[in-house]
């Protein structure tokens, strides 16, 4: 999961290398390259016949997950056209809390106190990093509402994936659907929605090489991995670890694009890291005591 967040975090430093592509065009090309890479990967993993059966037999769960992926791919870029980056990031920082609440309500999970504490501390760290800038810069409430779709869709997706895995684990007679095609379908949906808004296309060949990197390395690979991880890690923990994307993103932009973070970024980042490391350490300690 940490590797996934590292791959997701390259988006900021990569987009700083673009010449002409902006906003919806970045979303379109990124989602299109993502869909192409996912199609190749899934055909290699499953074969054409099995992949088609997975899509046809996936049912409502598959298409709901695909819609979640499409919202996650698209809303971030749309929100950035409506409000400040800081406002978007502050809004997205509620993802662990929303995921924990969804798990509690829909899966009836009893979350340990350490997880609630880590969610609160990490959320405070993210808010500290970007909150003052958001308040000072202002921004559209519409943009914040669009950005709210990202953590809501992510929380719904992680909760659904975990529900499907738990239902199969509880009863072997219940087949666990193949959810990897949802990542592909979500990418196709995102590209289709973004294309009309991206016209006329202006990306150069230089831009396309970087956008291909985004589609394959920043989206396709980590998204395939995280679907597999949903059967191993609890949904709130996936969402909590996902906050590392913000930390990695700030550091990569600093090193790769010369964007020096403010002092608040160091303080807020430290809070996030303490929350994540503390939560994982306590979980390992608890499991070790149970086994011992």
C-alpha cells in the first residue's frame, strides 16, 4: 500500500513537466493511457474470454465499483478547475474518516481506538498543512463539493471490495466476483466524460510521453495492486495509508520541481507520519501478543 501511494504521488511533479496539456485534457489522456495499460494487463492476466465473462457476470457490484473509480479519476481534476489545490486537498483528507464510518455502518466493523486516534491525528496534520492556505486563498464552494466526491467514492469502493471478500470468506459457496475489470471500466468512463471538455486537444508529443507515464505508472499499476490489497488490509487502513500520497507528493514536488514546501507542510507531514507509523506499530504489536 505504501508503494501504491508513492506511485500515485508522482502526479504533481509529472504535470509540472507538461508544455501545453491542461485540466480536462490531462484527465482525458491520463485516463485513456490508463485504460490501454489496464486492457493489456487484464488480457494477459485473465485472457479475452475470461475477461469478457468477468465483465458480463460482474453484476451491480462491478459497475458500482467502476463508477467509483471513474469519479476518483475525474473529480480531482475537475475540482482543481473550480477552486484552489489546497481546498481540494483539505476536502480529500476526510477519506479515512468517511471510510471508517462506512465500515462501521455498512460492515458493522468495531474499529479499534488506535485507528480512530490515527485518523484524527492524520486529518489534523493534513488540515494544518493546507488549511491556512485554503482560508487565505479562498475558493469556490462548488469546487469543494466536487472534490468531496473523491473521498466519498474511495470510501464506498474500499468498503464494497471488503464486503465482497468477507462474504466469500464466510461462505465458500458464494463466489467472489473478479473486481479488477472495474478499474478498466472506470478509466474508460473517465476518458469518455473528459473528452468533450478537453477539446480541442493541444498536447505535444512531449506531453503525451509524460501523460503515458501518468496513465500506466501513476494509475494503472497502483490501482490494480490496491484492488488485490482490499482482501488483506481493512478498508479504513487502506484509506489511512493513502494519506501518504500527500506527503510523498509534497516531497517529490520539492525535489523534482523546485516547489519548496512551507514550514506548515513539515509540521503537518510529521503529524501524518506519526499517526501512520503509530497505527501500524500498534497493530503489529497487538497481533504479536495475540500469537504469543
